[in-house]
């Protein structure tokens, strides 16, 4: 079964918190910040309501900066997106704690309210986006083309919307692994002793959470029952095959994590990156536990640079931005609409890892319950 959790249902992530920037606490927006002709970007729910993209760009240039958090340049082609946005609009993008997780982003929003070093924009796992919206942390804003995003992948009033996604996959260093695994069942073979890693802690990392959910589906579990996935990793740990060393490009290069369970767009990107270093990195979507998720974009309701925040969203969901996602092997949320409109980069789309099957979606309640169950049982399973 191929599984696409709804936007409102997924963790995101990479790792760890970073220290707060040593900036003075001051009002997030001055009297003139994010304004155009008396209109305030902080309350604009569409670009049209502010006077159009041009007016938004003008106000954003006056602000001069976009402050983001937890956006690694090698994650879903963020490097190219950041560079493209800066080149197009002349606005500097500051990225704090690029390896941070969704909770780090939300913590920064809540702890720095009213400060000029608060995040303007957020890239969140869906469950975090949902809870942040419920807590009143996010601004309602509909990007151009908002209606083309599938209903199940966007908030009805635009507090978050899906942007990009991918499948859980196995990345494998073919130099160090004689036969690369293609199923969760394969991972139990003794030849993989000490070689299998996740991209972080499943209670904090979206890809690691997805790996446990995928393992559950491969071992008799369901959207309502993630426990078989937890049990599988406990068994993998007991066999000695699972290592708690978090998988990163550096650990792969050093041979510490020769098999990495991660999103296919990250593993596929590593294939290109490692080729120049003489490392043969192969990627396979497991045959017995297909699970996919999308990540959400959102705007801090109290963003210190409200015009730049909204302009950034417009750029991410433009044809240029969505095609840059594709070039990073991520599946853009507007892929179907762009295909119909003839704006999809067909060459980049053809390079995506091949997956068969009809996607299905867990409910928000199922995803929330799975998150709670995992949080309660993962520590014991991983240390057993």
C-alpha cells in the first residue's frame, strides 16, 4: 500500500536546537515595516489584497531581509530556492540552525514573539503545522494558485499548505554493502549488522517517524496501529543491525551509516553528491512499506518581515519554485496542476524514483494518535 499522509499529519525534521541569536529584543515590525499605501502586509491574506506581487515585492525590498530557520541547503533543493529568491528580489535570506527540527521552529516563534530575530517563515511537518495553527501562531495567507493545491493538503483558511513531499526509501553505499536491501524484511538479514540508520530520532524527525510508520505497514500495522513499526525497530536493534548514529552525508562518507532510511528526495540527491566522490549510492523505495508525506509552509503571525514572508511563499509556490523542488527530487504539491498547465519540468519529473500503487491518506486523528503512541514507546524500543 502506498501511503500519503495528509499535510496535517506529519512530523518533519532533522535534529537539535541551536542557541538563540544574540540580537536585541525589539518590536518585530516598525510603523513602516511591510506597508504599502497604508496597507499592512502583516494582515494581507492574499497578494492581491496588498496590491499585487509587485507591491509585495516593493514592501519586501524595504524590509530587506527574510529570517528563516531549519532550512538545510541540501534538503529538497533549498539552496537553489534561497539563491533564486535572492537573485530575483534582492532580499537576503538568513537561515538559523539549518539542521533544526519542527519543534525548534515553533519554540523560536513562541519564545521570541515581538523580537526582530523571530522566524518569518516555517517549514513544518504536517502535525506540527496543524498544532501551530490551532495555537494561533500562524498567519492566514493564500498564495497565488492556492486553490490548485488538493483540499487534503491545505488548511481551509491558508494558515499552512503542502509544498513538497517524498517517499521513505533505502539509500545504500554499494561499496560497503554487497546486496542492497529493497524491503523492510531484507533489513533483518545478518549481513546488515550495524549498518542501518535513521535520519534522527522518530519523535523529532519527520523522515525517521515516516520510517517507523512505513515499517508498521510492512509488518501488519495500519494507519491506526504504528506499534508493529516500533516493534520492528526494536527487533532490528536487538539483532545488532540498527545503529543509533544519525545518518548524514558525513556519516555516510565515513562508512558509519552505509544504509540510510530517509526520504527518497534526500537519498536521490545524495546519489548525485556522492558520485563525484567515488561513492556508489543506490536508492530503492521498499516494496513492502510504501509511505510518503508532504511538508508544510507557513508564516509566523508575528513575522518581523511580513512582506518578505509572503513574497517567499509566492516564490515557493510559483512554477519556478515548484520546478526547483523537482530538480531536488522532491514531488511538488502543485505537480498535477502544473502538468495540466504545461509548466512542469518534464525532464526533472522523469528522474524521480519510480513508485507504483495508489496512494491513500490517514486521517488527522490517526496521525496524531500514531505520534503519541510512538513518543510513548520509542525510547524503550530503541534502547532495548
